[in-house]
């Protein structure tokens, strides 16, 4: 008896080609983007490619050009924002998920030592302290941080950390399966544990 098919989003470390690969393919054929060209470059199915092209069009990154009779429709890249793929929803609005961890990670890489409060104060968006504290806890358990000063609630002292694994520009992602996935290296680290 075979196992039932799983539905829903797969963990990022088990995923196939994503929007980043689609974006890089779009940049390669920027003046004449077709669904077939992107499928050929990435191996992603046509429906997924079309969905992303429509989202980028709604967001103003691409311009749609209907093909003449019998020819494929095409798009032109009109807003190239560099290497990283725009994160947009189907309606063209920006995806904000992941922005918090990116802000926390960026602050960690800039500061020599820090507490979870320091990270919140250095962010350019509003981040709850509990979120910052949990991210530090998960990265500590996964081996990214070293404790410099232990927390002491009786003295109203919070923990201070140092980043010891600066693996790259992308923020490690805490997954529901109790691990941290590092998109810079493609490695997953266990993050279970209650060390502070």
C-alpha cells in the first residue's frame, strides 16, 4: 500500500526550483520572455511560470505583449531590481513574510555582539521582541550564535550573543519541523532546545 500524497507547501529545503530560478531565467531572456523559454531554462511547469509572470506584470516588473495570431504571448522585463527575485503575490502586492528574519539576520551580521532587544532596535520595520528572542533561541540551538553573557532574570539581565556562523546574505529560516534551514548553504540544522 502506498503512502497518501502530501498536500501543502513543502519545507524550503525539500523544494524544487523556485521563484529565484524563475527570476534569473527571466533576466536571461529579458527582451522576449515567453512561458516556453522559462520552462526550458528552469524545468518548472507552465502553470507555475504563467502565475509568476502574471504576478510580476501586476507588480510592474514585466510588460505584457500579446503575440500576433498563431504566436506565443511574451513579456518584456521593464523593472530589473538585481539578482534577488521580487517577492510578490498574485495581485502584485509585495510579500512581507521573511522580512522580519531578514532584518534580524542583517542586524546580527552588522553588530559585533547583541541581545534580542538590540536586534529589534536596529531593524527598519517593527518587530515584536518575542519574535526576536525566539529567532535568537533557534539560531543558538542550531549553532549560529554563541552566548557571551547568560540571561539572569533575577538581575533583569538579558542574554548577549555573538554570531559565529555568518554563512551568507540570506537569513536562515526557522521551519515548523524544528530545524533551521540555511539558504546560503542548503543545509538544515536541528533547532530544538531551550537554551538561552
